[in-house]
DNA sequence: CGGGAATCGAGGCTTACTTCA
DNA sequence: TTTGAAGTAAGCCTCGATTCC
C-alpha cells in the first residue's frame, strides 16, 4: 500500500476551510437541503504535487479519488474543502463520457450490469456476503467497475437476500401456524368427545382421575400436568 | 409497472488527538 | 514531567428507506 504513496507523497499543501465535524456536517447537509442554501464550507487551497511515473492515478477519473479516498469522496476533508461544491455528490461529480461505457448527460446515470458482471458478483456473494477492501478492489478491477459500485451492488444484494429470507421465514411460520391450528382443533375435538362419552378414565374436577392420553395412549395417574408432560410431549 | 442501481441519512466502530487529574 | 482515563472529532462502513432510470 505504501509504495506509491511513499513515492508520490511529496505534495505541498496549504488549506483553509470552515466546516464542522462529521456530525455537524451531517446536520449542515440536512439544513442546506431544507433551506436550499449553498454549502457553508469555504475552502482556500494551494497544492503542489510531483508527478509520479509509476502512479496508478487514472486519467479518466478524479485524481483526488485515487490519491485520497476513492470510495467516499465527500468524506475526504481534502475533497470537502476544494471539490465538494455540491452537497451529497457521493458518486456524481462530473464524469467523463468514457467513464463506464455510456454517455453522461448531467443527470443520474443508471448503469446496467452485464450478465458476466452480474454472474461474477453473484459468485462472489455466494462466497462472502461482505467484502474486505482488498476483495472489493479486486472485484472492481476484474469487472472494470468502481469499488463504490461493487460496494453498492453488495449492499443491494444483501438487502434483496434479507428480503427473500424474510419471505421464506414468513411462509414457514404461516405453515407452522396452520399445522398448530389443525392440531389444536383436533385435540379440542378429541377432548370434547372424551368428555361427552362415559369413559371411566375422564372424570369431573375434584376427583382423583386416571387419565388416558389419547395421543400417546399412556396411562397417567392423577391430574398433575407435570406428570403428564413427563410421559407425553404434546 | 417492476427491478435494481444509486443516493440519503443515521448510527456503530475505530483511531488519533486533546484535556485533565 | 509522565501517564492513563475520558472526551471529542473524523473517517470508514453498514443498513434501511427512498429515488429514479
């Protein structure tokens, strides 16, 4: 990790910014959205960097992303101070047309993953539902996507997976409920039949009774529920 | 209209830094 | 002066809800 950084981190930087903490920024964002104000972050900067021959900085994107924080540009203070003119542009700073194959017309561009990309992502999801940064980067490289896009895909995939699981659980519980209701009905009916019949095994309250559990056909003395439970699991 | 990629906002966790006893 | 605990800011990440193509 450190190689490129060590080799290239010869930048001169002078900055002045007015802004708050993360939480303050969060609140500010909210306020700005409500008031439709301009962001209150003010930036003044001077930066100087030496070109690095082995630099992996992509020409088609934003150098600050690669250098600083490719995935969360809005969270980078560097980015905040000098680039973050529009609030909440997680992914949507101006993009070049060759960004990911389509043309960018200023609005939110919707990417459609190819079948191969989806298949590889699915395969990867089967192996692990969350990604380490290294896995994310590796996948992004393989798929020619941005790490953030891979991350978003996994995020949505987890959500879909959870939703599906909830549906399955719901169906299962429904089935359980039906089975138990049936069983309950059956037992009630059985009890009613036993009560209405003149069976010597079932007597009224207050008398010592010999009970025959109809389900397991075990004879049980006394009316202790605990005793019955020992013999019968119903 | 539905599926799914992208965004938003909130909150948890970790790390670095500061303050204070 | 040193040290450890407590407090705070910032960054990173995930999640649920929502937007929008």
